[in-house]
C-alpha cells in the first residue's frame, strides 16, 4: 500500500506555520521583490480569493487587499520538509518526493507501525491500515507542524496521488483523506479530469480535449494503442494511470527550493542517442515556455534521467547569467546528458529549473536575434492555438 502526502501551496503554508499571525490569512511567495515579481506559491486562503501562481505581485494584491507577499526562504523550506519527512519515516523508510508532495511505500514495513494501529483494525486489510496511518499523519501535521495536509491511499502510486488530489474536494473536506481500493479505481478515477494526472503534459491534455476527451475514463475507453498513436511520448502518464505501463517507483527526497520542472517518457522501447537529442530539445522548449509564461528566468538547470536498465543520472549546470530561451536551455540539457553516455536506451527525462528570479529583458544590440524573434512568435501562437499545434521545423542542411 502507498500513501501520497500533499501540502497545497507548500512554500506559502510553511510561512504560515512559522508565523502564527499569518495562519488563516491569504499568503503568497514571490520570486523577487517589487510589484512585477511573479508569484510562485499561494496558500489555500489566497486561492480562495482568486490569487494563483504566475500572477504578478501587484495584480494579486489589488485582487486580494489583505494578501501578504513574502520572499523565498529556502532554508526554512528545507527544515520544514526534513521535519515532515522525519514524521513519515516513523512509518516507513521509503519516503520520497519534493516541496510538500511526499510518497510513502508501506510494503514490508509492518513492524514499524502495526503496534500503533487502533485495536480491532483488520490485520489483513491493507487499505484500512493505510487509511489509519494517513489520518494519523494528517492529525500530527496539523497539531505539531500547523500544516494543511491532504492524503491519498492506494495500491498504485498514481492512484494514491489522484486520491490525495480528490481529498481536496468539498465532499472530503472533513477527513482530508481518501483511500481507493483496486476494485473502486474505475468508479472513482474515471470521472476525474485528465489534468489531475501527475506529470501529465499540458500538450497531451489539450490534444485530447480537441478530440472531445477530457476525463480519465474517456481516455481509458480510447485504449492504449490509440493514445500512443495520438500522443506519442506524452502518453506515458496516461498509460501509467490506466495500468498499462510499469508503475513508477517512489522518487528520492529532493530539495524543496522553488523550481519549475518538465518531464518526458521515452516510450516502451526507450530512446537512443538521436531520439534522445530530439526529446531533450523538446524539453528545453517546454521549460523555456513555462518560464517565459510566468515571467521567470533561472540560474541552475538539473537533468534527471533514467535508462531502461533502471540506472539513473542526475547532472546539474550552474549558469553565470539568466537562462530562459529555448536554444540555450536545449543546449544545456544536451550537454548534461552527454556527460555520461551509455549503450542503453533512455527511459525518462526530467529537466528542472531552480535559482528562479524575475526575468530581466536584456537590451540586444541593434535588434533582437532571429531565434529570439521566432521564439516570441511561437509563444504567441502557443497561447492562442495551444502548445501542441506549434513545433519548430527541422531545417534541411
């Protein structure tokens, strides 16, 4: 049994827990100071007032007059995540995730928590045991850490993550915990929007919406073969949710510093060198578009990859200037992947931008470069027609 432990607006929630005067009030975390700084995290109270990540600080404060906007404190987030991970580790040593979204694997850890279960709990009912542990985690987090926690329990990692998202709905507001048994997955998960799927690319959601497919159940009825034909590599998260692909393992515990991340599955057969180069260029474009859409830039790029044999790669690049353009991000991603080459196909890539800051437009001598003008045109087309219909054409040499 697996548990997904989620703290919405983690960075803002940590500030509320740290300062009692901010509890119950709308709080947001901006990347930098000033009215034009984009917001990165917003508390539940702020979202209820119509404030969302990506808004400018000045516009957000005009919409919500009592909104408190704070600057990031990475060390504070690290201490909070360490405390929460320590609480989860009392039930299982297999804890992973980042920024208030932790995954717990309870398989084989009964000796750590079985004595703490409520008397009368069936020892042969893993779902009932998982629900009791999840409720205990939520209660302890609320009283000890003053953090709003929602938890999901399931036999698969994707199911647990969707259950935690479902726990935020008004019907489950009292318990904040949802458990989904294997025989209930189709009933509870099929009506959910495709956008709730973890790691689901916005391009995949928009492409399927154009075909009239908006829920997990409709995608399930379409079938794995048709999904791969329509979406290609973007079908990975959908196939995992449908149970047609190997379930992802619990990730390692990552630094909770504010970050923007994009990922790609390489398909059943993996990706060789040429296809990997194409996928990394695509990741660079997606990350660049995500940063520019939020008026952000970054100073550090981390590439996390996994080969088909299970071995992984984590490589980091620290830049001396802001990074936000497609060509430079794709070049960095390719350089990071080439640092360690193997004769095994890639299974998955993830590109993460940290060291976020408000983007500063650089004055280019005489005129902007041709690639940057094309990039601006592509961004405008993506916002108007959807990201999935816009892609650069490879020029013949």
